[in-house]
C-alpha cells in the first residue's frame, strides 16, 4: 500500500518580499501511483510547525491526522503546502494594514505583500509543479494566532482564489493590560462571500487571544449572512490553550469540514457560567456538539428551554439575558440530543477579580525585568517575581513560565514539564517555583 510523502523546498525565494524561506509539502498516498489524479490544496501558515516539532517539542502533526482520516475513509486526499515563517518577519508579514492604525511590536505591517507572495509566487509554483485542483472551490488557507489572522484577511481579500478559511484562535486584537483597552489589529469584514469558514478559540488562552474578540467577528459573519453549522463553523474549545498541541488536538475538525464528511451528531456538552448577574458582564453558553466522525463545533443557532423563564432568557446563539434573581436550569435541545446546566441569577457580578501571583526562580536565572506566567510578572526582588493583578472574572490561562520567547521553564534536568493552568477567581493566590530554564544547563551541571 502506498504511503504519503513529505517534501522540503529549501530557500524558496520571493521577489515580492525579497527574502527566502522553506516550504514543506505533503503529498497523499495515491500521488505516486495514480498519475491521473488531481488534488485539493491546503495552504498553511507557520509551516515549520505543521509537520515538525517546535522548540517546546510540539507540532500540529497534520500529516499524521490527514493520513488517519484518509485511511478511515473520512476525508478525501489532499496536498498540503506548509509555508514557513521567517522568525524576525513573522508578525510584520502576518499583519495587514487596518483602519485603526494599531500595530504589534512597532512592526511595519506587510500583510499585503505576504498575500501577493502567496497568490503570485507560491500558488503558481505549486499549481505548475504538482497535480492540483487549482480553482477556488478546492483551495484552502489555514493558520493559528497571527497565522489565523492573515488567513482570514487573505481569504476575504482573495475569495476568488481561496474558497475555505481555517482561522484557529485568530489574533484579531491585543489588550493594553494597563487600561484593558482593546486594540483591534484587523478590519472586520461585513460582506458575504463565497467562502466556507472555520473559526475557533480556546478557553484557556488568557489575554493572548480573547474569546470576546473572536466571538465578535463570528457574530459579524453571522450578521453578514453566514449560516452557523453550514458555511460557517465556530468552536469554543474547552480546556484548550495557545500552543501547537492545542491546534493539533482539533485540526481534524476543519479538515473534515473542508475535505470530508463531518458525520452525525451523537452528544452535546453544555458549558457555561454557574452564575450570571443582572448587573455585570454579559455571559454566553457554549453547547459543544460532538459527531461520530470526531468532529465538534459550538452550536450558535440552538434551541433552549429555561425551566423558570421568569428568571432568564437565552438567545439562539447562547447569550444569557438575566431578568430576576433565583436559580434555574437551562436545557439545550437538538433533536434527540439534550443537555442541561444549572444557572443562578444574582444581583451583580464584577467584571474583574483580584489575583495574586508569585514565582520563585533559581539563583542561576539571568537578570530579567519580568517573567510571563499567563500575565506579566515584574521583579519584586532578586529571585522573586509577582504582584497583585485585576483580571477578568473566570478568564483561564494555560502556560509555562518564561523569560520570553524560547526561554520557558523546565524541570531540574532541562526536560519539558506539563503546562500550568489557572482560572481567575476572586482572592486567588498563586505560588509557583521554577526549577530550571530550557536555555540553561541541567542543575547538577551548573556551577
């Protein structure tokens, strides 16, 4: 039986960007044996992480997921073109100019040039050298974080070229942690185009990518005429952070949506807050529908019943509308599938809570002004970082403590450790201790 292949093109030069990068190509099992067959193409951003491990030892392992889904008969064979980013240029190339003028890290936005690079240089090369189905209907874009944002922008700007957008936790906005002001980094498109869109976000991404920003874009798409569960799929991923392992865990869903069969719903899990305030932040439900194929999505056009409707209303897209104090049960109904959630309606709930966080570091730690543990922790004194912070209520964080990119914590021997996680509750006190750093020698070798 034939197997898939990975090909690496080194130093692919762009005249448009005047730089070079590697491109990684996945060819499906039948590519070498069926010379008459042509294939849909998925173009992926941050291509060096699609098939191979990053500095944390993580990868999307998309080739393994595609091989499995093909072998199970759940999706058709495709070609994947994983376009590597250039480390120093990544943010600039993944950011289009936006009407708000906001930028990240004071970069000069080059998203339009990167778009031209994909459309005028990469895609023609791939269509010329490989047996593709080059039309819009069979061509998809996918990326995560800033890669999800650039996929969203290019997809809408070049919908005659790309027919599918996979935007995993797209980096639509940043937050000024001093003022909590949202700084939008992209135009939000309001027109309906011939696109199928997958969009998601994890519930433990902290301030990195906030669900309220992604949900705002999702609501705008629905307002423009996209139909949830049809040409638009949304997923609010439970217990999911912002790393390759999280995207690897759910990449099968957009693959099934774009290139396969999502199957039949078999179960629903209803997630949401234990309490909602008549005064305070707006809250929503997250009904995650699971399918027999392994596909999952959040139902944004659901049917709900409230046991005591005098206390609470629920809109079809899951928004909770509290009316009167008390306790009740919300029931989700989707044919034979049902799920329930107890909800208390209280007079008020605060927007933020107070969290204290402290981190001890080993004596060998290089001097640094701050650490990152979901939130930025300033130095208190040598060997100790932390402080008291106001954090949005119920915001979850999954992280490894780090001194910056590529400088995260490890165990004493320099081995990777599990991610830490917390959810912001009022009065929460966190005390952590770092054993060692990935860029330091094992403890028993330090002098």
